């Protein structure tokens, strides 16, 4: 949630009446509107709901989309590119700081 409060988009998964759905949550309304346009969501569907920042206890303006059904399937089909592989680890050293 802190990620969303800092301007990122948090994908919060849950179920309602057994149906899978997600909330796409952010304190950055423009970012959510841009994302929603790509998913075919109407701007009027964006919901305002302030969230309490767990770091400060202060309520922060935030918005969310309810996404389910066909739009959820569309969202599930958009996967981020995999992270690049980690660089190789440095060589292990022996007890006296020399390479083993």
C-alpha cells in the first residue's frame, strides 16, 4: 500500500461473492486514468477513497479502479517483462582475504 501512496499502482487482489477481482490503487490519479484508458475503463468509474498512510497515520487522497471479468482477463494478459538476471556474485574468499 505504501507503494501506491508514493505514486505507484498497487494491484490488490481479492474476491467478491467468489469472483476474482482486483483494485488498482494509487495516490496518483493521472497515472490511474492513463492505465484505465488502456484497459477500457471509463474515467467516471474511478473511485476516490483516502487511505491512511501506515507510516504517519495521516489520510492521503487516493483513487482506485474495481477490475473484474473481461477487463481483469485483459489485465492478466499484460505481464511485465521479466527482471534481468542478477550479476554474478563476486568470488568467495578464503580465511585470509584471498580468492579460494
